[in-house]
C-alpha cells in the first residue's frame, strides 16, 4: 500500500487527496501524519527538503512534491484525466496549476510571517508584495473563470485548493470582491465531492 506523509491542514496535501479521490485510489493510500514544524525524522529521510506531501509508492520510491505526486496518481487509473497528455490542453492545465500553487505559496508565506515573526519584525513591504500576488491572480481568474468539459483537471483542482486555503487561513476575504469565483468554486465542489470531504479543520 502507498503511504502519504501529510498534515490535515496542508493545502498541498489536500491537492493529492482530491486527486486520489478523483482517480478512485484513496483505498490504496495509507495517510500518515508528519510534523514539519517540529521536524520529522521519517519525513526527512524520505524527502530531504522536509516538505509534505511525500508519497511512498508500493516499490518504496519517494515522490514529492504535490504536482509530481498528482501526475503519478494520474498514471494509475485511466479516468478522469488530470494531466492532458500533450498540446495546448496540457500546458493550460499546467499553467493553471502553477498559478494555483503561486497563490498558495504567497498565502502560506503570509501565514508564516505572522506565526513565526514578532509583529515588530514583520516587513510591511514584503507582506504587501505577497498580498499583491494573490490579488492580481484573483483578478485574472475572475475575468475568465477556467471552465472544463468532461471533468476538472489538475489545474482546476489546484485553483480550488488555493481558494479553499484563502477561506481556511485568510477568513475568506477574497469572496466579497469576486462573486464569479465564488460561483466557480461552488460548481467545482459540486462536480468534485472530494473537495468537500477534504475541507481542513483546526
């Protein structure tokens, strides 16, 4: 059985769990906790970067991080296709995924700034830089929310996890200015039940 080193609050782990659910693979994965804040010897042995998620395959190979794991899971079952195989569709999905990961990176850095730095040491200009990345990305998405045909792909699920993380750690402040994205996320949640099943708590 595959092993997923994870934390229930991680949006990157959430991506993997949603991908596994969409591919019908959840019963083949043993989800195991890893503590990245205190340091986790098992995680560090498998991934020297000490980052989650980290997937240990049936053969014992460690895969990281979330884009690699999701693409690996996509190879294990034929449908739905999360990563188009070639052409414009593939690069559109990858670009959506990169945008979603970029939003998550900026949102996480804002969380870490407050969590690990005293208020007197926080740099306002640096905080504004991260907030601007998120704001520009949301404006771009709101102008043309990314649609799908038969099923959502990796890029869509990454964007959904990014919006979900803004709800979870940033009080959903994005919603007031972006009603089209709110509707898009509701549509995604209806199409992909595993999104609701993986809602983080705590």
